[in-house]
C-alpha cells in the first residue's frame, strides 16, 4: 500500500542542497517527514483526498535555515529593546534611548543594544553622565554592538553597588574617569552585577520573551538554532521544555551550556534534554573578547596600543584541561575565539584532547575566527574542527578602527571565509543574534559580496564564496556539525520536513536585493509555522 502525503509542495526552483543549482521538483510530506521528492508526475501516486497541494512557481524552496550561533533569551530581550546601530553620534543615541524610555514607562530598566562609538562623529566612548541627564532615576543598560562591554548610568551602578573602591573582577574592568570614579563603561565580566539586576525576569516575562523569539525566527525561515551559553541570569531551559511539552516549539533548539569544571552538572543536563526538538549538543566557553576594546587575545601586541595583546578569559592550562575532560565524556566543544592567540589556543586544546583521548569524531568548533595567523588555517581540516562564522560581523565594525587596532599585516587574514573553506575546513554560518539581526540572508549577502561597513568597498574580494556554498553553510553544514546530517540540512526522502519557501529565487535576483527577500512560508517538523500571506493556513 502506497503511503499518502499530507502535503505536497512544488516549485520550478528547488534547492535541495545536493547540487549547486535549484531545479524543478515536488516534495511529498507525511507527518513530520519528507517521504518523496521528484517530478509532479512522480508525486501523483502519493495524492489522495486529504492531500493538500501547493505550487510555488518560481519561488525558491530550500531546507530551513539552521543558525549555528545565537543567544535565544538575550536576543528575545533585544527584540523589545532600543537598537542603536544606526546612531551616528552620542546625541543621536541619547535621543533614541530617551524616546524608547518614554514609550515604555512600564519597564523598570531601560535596555538597549548595538551602539558603536567608532561610527560616531567624535569616535569617543560615552560616559554615565550623558545617560544621567536623560534618565537620572531609571537604571539604564546599553550593550555595545559586540556585546563585550556596556554603557550604564549612575543609577545602574548604584543598584549593582559598583563604586570607586570596587575591584575589577577576574577577566573584566570597570572604566574609571581621571578622578578614579566609575565612568559608566563596564568591560566583560564587570557587566555581570548590572545584568543580574536588569535581567531579573519573572517566569511569565520569560515565556512572553521566548514566544516573541519563536515567532521572529519562524518569520525568517529559521527552523533550527544553537543557543550558546552566555548570560547565566537569563537561562530558560525549563521554559523551552515547557513549550516543547505543549507542542509550541517552532524551531529546533540545540543547547550549549558552559564548559567549566562541573561536568557532572552538564552530564545531567545532557540526559534531561535529548529530544529531536530540544537537546544539549555540547559545551561552549569564551577564550577572549573582541578587537575594538582590545579584549581579543592576540599573539603579538595591538598595533595602536603596544602595551597590550589582550588576555584569555581563563588560564590556557585550565582551558586545555577542561577540553580534555569534556572530550573524554563525549562532548563537542565550542570556543569563542576572535584574536589569533585565542584561535591558536582553541586549536591547541583540541589537539591536546586528541593526543590524550585518542582521535574520535568529536566535531569541535571555533566560533568567529576574525583574525587568524596563517599557520593555523590548515589546522581546521587536520584536526577536523568546524569553522563557525558570521559573515556580516565584518560589516558591523567600522573598518578603519578595526584595521588601526591590528595593523595591515594581520588585516590580510581578517574573516578568511574562502581561505578556510578552500583549505578543507567545514564552514558553518550563524548570526550571533542579538549581536546581529537574525535574518540569515544578511549573512549570505555579506559572504557572497564581502561589502564592508562603508556599503561600497569590497573587503578582500578573494574571500567571497558562492551563493550555493553560503546556503550549504546555513543548512547542511550546521546539521553535520551537530551530528544531524542524517535527518536535517538537505531536502531528501526520509529527512525531517524543515523547509522554507522564499518569495524570490536567490539565484536570479540582483545580489544587492538578497537581504530584503522575504520568507513566504516556513515549515518545521511538517507543520506550517509561518505563512506570510495567511492564505495557506485556511
């Protein structure tokens, strides 16, 4: 007896991920799986009275987007906060903050994201005093675009009990003025006491935040995400589970709790979360910070501040020991590593794990890979380590400031996407949302064009990759990197039905239109989770 399909979708342009170009195809889906893919005629045998059939003519059908690196709850907060990325002066940023604060009087805290003083007319860091002028009585927390430092007002400092005698935490710094008073800029771990207060959400608030995130992800065709450990106060694994139990998860969630010396705790988490929609996939940790505040860890000193080369978040020996121990327990590990010193340390740690524990199919990963030493490029393939990157990040930093920090010699090896891919590294994309927008097409546009922050100049044209390579870095490669290549990442019979339909064919639209192409339909686990027109759900 031939199986009948619940749903058949067809288009003249279907990108299965098995070849480099789209071609005409029809896809038959039953329950949550693709049961067959082929011509319209071949699919007729799966049609019965209850089969719904949709024809998308020239709209592109492809596997759902799989964002390999983001922060769910931090992103959910950002969706309801003020975004300062377009501000071109401190005054303009303050105006945006003030307007947002007035429109959201019910929020005790005023929270914002993605300001970047390197784009401002003065290029000078702001201080608490300007925030005090507009918000003297409401605590205010504004995350820098890279998320590794924040601008706060006096009220926030008082609530967190940060004053002139407060000592810097390990791996962090409290910015001070010439009188030794906190100036309102907090770096790395120095942000934590403020975040603890600002993110003191109730369960109900967390549910609302998470529901908003799911709707946003579905509208962008994102059917799988990786939630990487970042901010403890906002972790919400229990909320994710609640949504799963109520069958309300509309994207698959891969959890990456913190890599530290508490392996028993994460082994329990791994045993608890192990379904096809919500699972612990491995462990994540930071090795360094970011380039602009000079907290990224470099092999040689910063060009514009030779007395520093940044530092590691934990001693190198600790990092290596944690990796060896976690690898022994079968965990995949991922490291935030932006500077060439941090990238080398991550690779050294993975190499040590191989020596200590024997070579295994571990699928460890390095995240970001912004400034690499050429000697380390081939090590990704040699050690079978995933290169996890976010192509739009190089257009988020003001290019001139970035280059000033590292100098022209190192600048040759900035975001070496194509170089890594050609060396045989497995390339995987994500957004690092809320550091960047959740829209996958923005990352894809940047990978294929390499247009820099000016919007006009191409930053290292030889690092561009093709559209099909970019799409695979957002579909099949992330599935492989988390051991799910047999069920996700391509459109094939037997795989889970996670599919997106775009309103236009990316292979024929002018490249500058790619970021603005809208999602027409998102299918996750065989169900419509987003329908732009609302016409199909009827």
